[in-house]
C-alpha cells in the first residue's frame, strides 16, 4: 500500500473487498475456533474462524450477513493476520482499533486497513468496522488459553 | 387549514437543528417522535409547581397531584373511548403486552390451547407469547399474510379453531404499515370464544382509535410514539378481563391490605396493576401530548400523513434504483431498499445528508423471510413532516448508489 492514498483509491479498496470478500468461507475442519458476532445496534451477523498452529495463524476466515463496512473490514483483516504470530496479530488489532477510535496508531502494520480511517465520521458504524476484529481478538485470547466470556 | 408551519414551531427539535452539516430531516417517527413544548411544559410544571407523590398524603400538594393524575387517566380514556378504570399506565407497549401475556395468558392458557400471531408482529408481541407457550404448553400458530403482506379476516377464518384462545396482532404493522381490520378480526375471534390482543404502538398515534367500536379485548400503546415522553404507555383492557388478570408486579399502591399470614387483598383495576410510585411526569406528559394531538385533530393528522405518503411514493416510483415493499400501505411508513445497496450502508449515507431513516429488520425478524431480504430501510412520517423532508429523502435516494460518500466527503 503506497503511503499516499487518495479517497478514490480507498473507496475502491472497500468496494473490492465488499464485492469480492477474501477468506469468506466456512471451514470444514473442527480444529478451528469459532465465534459468533452479532450486534443489537445493527444487522451485522458474522462468524469468525481461526486456526492456530504453533503460535502462528494458519488460517483465518469469516462468514455471515453484514454491511459493506463490516464485510470489507473483516476481509482485509483475514489477509492481514494470515501467517502472523498471535503476538503480531494482537498488535495489528490494537493499532486498527486505535485508528478507528481516532487515537494514535502505528500505520506501518495496517496496510489496506487504513481505508477505514474515516469511520468515526459515521459514529454509528464504528461497531461495523470492528465487529470482525473484536471476534478475532477473542479467538486469539481463547487459543492462548484465557477463555474470555463473550457477552 | 393544516398549519404545518405553526405545528413545526411547536417542536424544539425542529428549530433548525442540523445533522452532519445538513438540516435535520427526521423520518424515523415509527421509532419515536419529537415532543412539542406543551409536553415539556407539563413535565416541568410537575417538578416546579406541584411535586408530590400520588395517592399518598393528606396535604394539598399531593391532592393536586392526585387530581392531575386522575384527569390524565380520563384524557387517555376519552382518547380511545374507554372507561377511566380500563386504562392502566405502564412503561410502554412492551410492558403492556407482557402484562397481558403473563397476567392473563400464563394464568388461563392450558396445554393444547393455541395463540395466533402473524409474521409481521413486532418482537414485543411475539416473544412474551413464546414464553407463555413454553410455560403453559400452549401452541403458537401463525395467521398467513396475503401475497402483499396483509392480514385479512379471510386468512384468520382459515386459521382459527376451537383451540384458539388468543389472537395477538398489530393494528398497524411496524414494517409494512398495513392497517388491519381489527373490528372484523375481533368479531370472528369472539365467535370462537377467544380474546384479541391489539398492539396499537403504530396505530394509536396516527388513527382515531375507538376501543368500543373495535371491540378489542386488550390494546397496548406507547406515549413516546405520539409526542409524549419515553417510559410511559398504556394497557387498555375490558374491565371484566382486567379483573380476571393477575398483576405482573406487586408492591406498594396496589394492595388494599395484607397481614402476616399472607392474606392479601388487592385493589381493583387499574390500580392493582400500578405497583410502586408511578411515572407521574410521564403520565402528565402523555396527557399533554394527547391533548396536543386532539387539538390538531387525529383526522387532520391522518390526512396530512396520507398526502405526504402519496407524494413520496409517486416520487420514489420515478427512481429506478428504489425497491418499494409496501406501495399500497395505508400508514405513513415507507419500506424500501436501494438496489444493490445493503440497508445499513444506505442509512449511513442518508445520515451523511442529514436524513434520519431506520435500517434493519425493525424488530420484526420473522417478517424478513416473507420479504425475502435480510433488511430494509424504513422512512416514517408524522404530523410535522414536510414536503421538503420528503424531497430530501428522494434526493438522497437518487444519489444513494454512491453510499461511501458518507465516509469520504
């Protein structure tokens, strides 16, 4: 991703990931961890799946019905964390979440995910931009053995 | 003459507010409504001129509150042509429907009895009945909707049986806005010895409602959808039925006497349903809202809404990117989608243009299988909605294909 990215390109990236979401599939392997994320405040209703081997994200995918922002952000997320260590993945999630909430963040690890930098303009959609990421974060903690109660 | 300018000036929320840098266009009146100054004044007056509890004391202030509270109940009763003692104050439609389901349904329904609903019901008129069915062994059945999504008396005739004990339906459905012929349904329901419970949340604010004429057994509605405060609503019930219904909550203000052996005698309806200190500001605000609407005239409001709806539909039909789901509905509810745009994305785009519409399944989740879509947009109008508001909606529909503008402009 070039450092100078214009809004037109950002829109294209979002639409591309919405219309052709990457890793949008249901794995047929029962070793995957799975989490259901739905929201009372919107319609998004997605599942995130994670396969970890030796501390490395071997596969991450998602499925479900969701708006453009949540679909595209989940799609970009799966590509971004693929092959990463759990620690690196958590670092990326943290930077992304900081960006969405307009806090200081390290953009060097976010690649295409920076297209969501304007999400706070539509505050009602912050939840959409983070729903997949929140799910993945919980799955990572789960795989690390700290069972978090999900709502 | 319908003086829209004067009406709009009564609402502080319409005094030039903006959203995302655009004049606010509020088209989510099926969710909640703005409040006129008269309602705010009534609430303020209670807190600045005669604060005291109701039914509690022997001094002038509390007597004043009692009188006002009683007058408010009479105002509500007159509004729906009920008797004062048939009007129970609740926190809103959901609580009213729960009171019927638990206080009447759970007490009288038995295994094998049947509760009839429709796919178009709001969650508030579905989930309490699911729970009661689970508790009593009664069964849930659905009265089929016709191809357009309407509930007809013919359809009920085909579905109702001797086992049917409750028919629970909305007078105006919250997603499709069709008006149901409650009077005909009530007549048929009573022929089978069942009761009819009416969800009036979307009808009472817009249509002149006469419970005697409808002959419904229970009617539930909310204050905040008719320009009143949140947290106040009404359960109307025929008096004999209210007497047979158990209180949902027990506590102060609803018992006549009780002793240490557990002997309790409850007050008569409606007081037996009103345990604890009531939402006094809500009751007084509700009465002020009703008077405000009556002053303008429910029929005038209905014809204003109708005129705007007809205009909106004719404009929307000119656009080839709009899918309409309820073109022929009576109520001021317009349910639609923009072709190829997920409802939530469209709603966010509308927000960026200052237009407030609702996206989603509108708490009627089982309807979506009927409509064959996972979500819709809903624009809903009320007495203060203007032609300019509708124009802003149409304009946003035209450009809605570029919905990511919401983030980048």
